[in-house]
């Protein structure tokens, strides 16, 4: 297999993953490996936030706050 064919194959797989994330309601946030999941916390719309390398979702942020606004999930929820 040529280098170009290998690159095309990897690009196709990446695109398939991005489409799958979008289909299940997730937002891929770029090269840093960030993924946001829409949800609710204490009755308000927010985003659960996961970063590549994290074992599980441990943070959230307001819809307009972005990664800089990440906050730890309240302890009572993280034990659930």
C-alpha cells in the first residue's frame, strides 16, 4: 500500500469517528483531544467535558465558557 493510500485510509477513519461523535451529540474540540457532551447540571444546560488522557469525565463547563471555564464535577455526582 502506498503512503498516499495509507494517509487516505487514516483520514477516512478519522472522519468516520468525527461523524460518529456528532451523531451521538458530542462536539470534538480539536487537536487537544477535547470532547464536550451536552447535559444538565442542577437544572441548567451545560457541557460535560472530557480530555484525551482522562480516565473518565470529571469536569463540566457552561455553554459559553469553553475549556478555560472547566470546573470539577461536584463530588456527590462524581461518586455516582
